[in-house]
C-alpha cells in the first residue's frame, strides 16, 4: 500500500522543525562549558540567547510572504541549508570574541525565522481541513523531540569530545535533510510526480487553499482584533517557551543556593529532568491535535474548541510554573514540568492553528507576522532573565513573570479570538 504523499510532506516538515530546534537549543547546554571557557557573565549569556531572536524576527514575516507567493518548498529548503552552514561556523565565531558569537547567532536566527511560516504555507495547500490540527501538532512535536535530542546529545558530545563538535555534527544533519527534501516535496500537490489522482482530488477539495496568495494590506492585518488575539497569545506563549528553552539546563545545573537544582551536567539525573517532561510534551502535543480534530469532526463549534483547548494550555501552564519555585523536591519539580507540558500539548488546537481559519490563502503571511511580533518576547525574555539572575541571584521572579504572561495571553485570546474568515 502506497503511503499518501501528503504524509511524506508532514514527515519531512517534522524533520525540518526537529533540525530547527536541535540547532536552536544546543547552545543552551553548550553555553555551560563555553561560559566557563570564555568568562561570560550571566547578562552576557542572556544577550547571546536573545541575539538569535533578533535575526529570527526579521525573516518570519518575509518567509511567510515568500512562501505564500513562491512556495514553501523553496523557502524552507534553502533557509534550512543556510542556517545549517551557520551552525557549523559557530565555534569559529565564538573563538573570535563576544561580538562575533553575537553575529553568528543573529545569522542563525535569520536562517531559522522562515521555518514555521514556510511549512504552515505548505500545509495550507497540502493538508485537508479535517486533518489540519493533528498534522500541525505532529509537526510541532518536532519542537519537543528536537529539544530533548538537542539537550541529551549535546551533553553526550561534550562529555565524549568537546562543545565544538556539537555544532559541526548538528549542522551536517541539515545538509543531509536538504537532499531528501528536494527529492520528496513540492510546494503544490499538483506538481508532485508521485501523487495519485484520488489523493490530489481529495486535497484540492478539502485543503484551505490551492493557489498562491495576492498582496494583502499589512495595516489591515495588524489592526484586525482576532488576528491580534493570536499575536498576543503568541507573544505570551513565547515568553515562557523561549526562556525555558534557553535556561532550563542552567536552572537544573545552577546551585541550590541560587534557587536552581544543583545537578551536574554529566549526571543521569540531569538527563532525566530533561527527558521526562519532553516525553510528556511530545505525547500530549500529538494527542491534543487529534483531540481538536475529533471534536470538530463531532460538530463542536470550531471557535469553542480553539478557546477551550487554548485556555487549558495557558491557565494550566501558568499555575504549574507559578508553583515550581516553592518546591524543594526534585520529584515535585519534575511533576510540575510534566504537567506544564501536558497542558501546553492540549492547547495544540488553540492559537497555533487559528491562522488558517482567518485567511487560508494567507496562512504563511499571518504566521509570519504574528510570529515576528511574538518573537519580540523571545528577544526580551531571555535577556530579562539574564539580568534578573545577575541582580537577584534568584529563579523565583523568572518563573512568576512567565506565569503572569501566560495568564494575560490566555485571557486576551479567550475574549477576542475568532474562527470567522477575516481575509479573503
């Protein structure tokens, strides 16, 4: 039995997100020996983390626009190849000083910024509506799978070789992926040589969009309230997400006197604290996508599904993160991290898939614009966390700010979100 071609597109897009995140989070572990070697302060570490997202902001909107107009295959393929090259070059830049490492991190961000709007634009043309949420959830699970792989394999490579080899080996994976991407993916289903007439007809009838998008007024987009609901939710979600992508290994490794867990980088406990919550994240994210699709298939209102699942994710995660600083037991802390990831996974049918409801043909553009504005949090959040650690030597404030952000984002989305088509 032949595997449907759209499933190949999903698998290759999942791998793109996986590679995106292993290349993004490897420095979160590698920064520990790098900081010791180069003598960087906590504030400088925060600046290094944030510099990546300065580049990311600029290419998200551009990537979405280009993917909607010229095809997601080209934009994602060459973007990934470019950032893989920058990954390989990271050690060389690190040895040339603090401003050089900032430069290569900005370039990394420029390359990776096209990732999510590109494959969202691809899915708007490839994935039938009834399969959309689960397909997006499966692809987004590459975030968690890539994060745990990046954390664990980075730790193993550092222990066995050196931090430099983390960047060399991870960068080469992207080059290999690019070869298979070129062979197996097209921007539009009608262009694929292996697709059956039955599958093509099914996609054309059911997919949100089947053509490139004409121009759209940016002013019209950013003043649209349902779109702003997605953007605010993205900003608040990113504040918590990217602080923990950047700082979770340091929180686990940080001395208990500073509010960390005081666990050595080469300890098996360190690995379990990274691995177990990420496992729950992957399972819950995929389950959340199937849950949303099944509820919609059972004729529940799409807007109710979006708001209920999104609220569980935001409000549940906020409560869990708020409680973490008050726990002394590693078991309780890991349980709260797992619960946070379960809640986030259930929210798979919320704000993150709402773009195609508002404007199917403009999915990549909408993801790009909301992502660019939301990525401001990814710049400010890790930077603020670094200064908070330098000034207060405490993790408590970092956790609590994340909780308040999630509460605000969840409330704003609950009030103003919509699934009515806004952009024709």
